[in-house]
C-alpha cells in the first residue's frame, strides 16, 4: 500500500515509546530518554498561530472568505464586469461619437 519511503517519512512523526518496559531502569537508555524528553519539552504547546495573509489576493480571501464569509465578492465581480463592459463599449463604439454624431 504505502512505499518504504512514505513509511520512513511518516515514522519520524510518530513519537517513540517513552515508557517501554525495556527502557525503565536501564542505564544506557537514560541518556536516550533524556534526549527524548528534552526534544518534547522544546515543542510548542497550545494551538498553532493563525498564518498571516501575505499579498493582495491572500488578504482579500482572508477578509471575505475567512471566518465570516460575505456576499461582497459577488458585488465586486458584478461591478468589475460593468466597468469592463463600459470600457469595451467606449473603446469600440462611444469614442467615435465624442466630437461628431453618426
């Protein structure tokens, strides 16, 4: 099912068996256990901080599609289409009527 490489990559995410019976009281494992404990002490606790939106599109997405989504993007699309339509209408037709009639 999973390749050896995928299993090997995921094996680092699984914490080791800290309280295994063979590790209790063994002197040679004491340093290893201390390294494991110190590693887990350094890991951050609590919920992960919310990532900051970088760039114009990411800020727009966070503002209108984030925790409180709104219908404003629909209004923005309609307004944009009106502006593009008027610009095309002006370029292809209305600019010829600026100084003289048909």
